[in-house]
């Protein structure tokens, strides 16, 4: 893991908002989000993460985390919130050869969830937290990470909560 710089949680929040909005809408520019102040960003992250029932808001706005932008190798990443079989699969060496085919062995229903439709992935930075074993557990960007890995990407940018 190579840490590039410390970042303010508001920067991470704005990035999360952009990545979520861009999934559902065809906006050419999301620059207006850069004008959000700290409170508006926090409210928007809360709204987006609670609707999706994920832990992004809870982790971002927990006072104990210091956020840094880092570069990670794929073996430093732990995906989460997909299912336990996926996490088991990640620990196996053959997963690194072709993660999507490995996922299919464990759960046929994951085929559509992790399907690569070939469209450009603009928001490639992940959001994660460091666990006690030193791995970075991804809390946002799991699907993008799997698709990018299958496209050959082995290094990832990530906002990490330490």
C-alpha cells in the first residue's frame, strides 16, 4: 500500500456522491457537487447510503477515521457485503485468475450482478477501511473492482479510513 496524501472526509463524501449519481443518470458533468459545503455533502451521503442500506455514511462520519488516498495491489483488498462465499473465494489463489468465473461457481445469481457490460467505468477509486489484519475492506466500489480486475487492472486507487 502506498499512501499518497491525507484527505478531508468531505472530499471522500463528494466522490461517493458522484459515483452513486453517475450510475443512474447520464450527466456529462457532476462538477456542481464540488460546490457542496461540508453539511450538504454529509446530508447527501446519508441519504444515498441509507437508501442503499450500506455502511458508507457510518464509516465516513465516524470521528475515529483519518482518511488517505492510497494505491493498493489487488491482493490487499477484501470485498465485503456480497456474500460469505465471495469472501471465501477471494482468499483462494484461483480467484486471482478469473474472479467472475469463480463467483459463478459459488452462486449462479451473481452472474448478472457482476456482469461487465463493457461501458466505461469513470469512478475507479474505491472507498475502504483498514481492518486489523491489514487488508482494506471495500465499503464502496465492490462491483467496479471486480469488473476492473477482470479487465486486467491489478492496482487500485482507494480512499482509505485508518
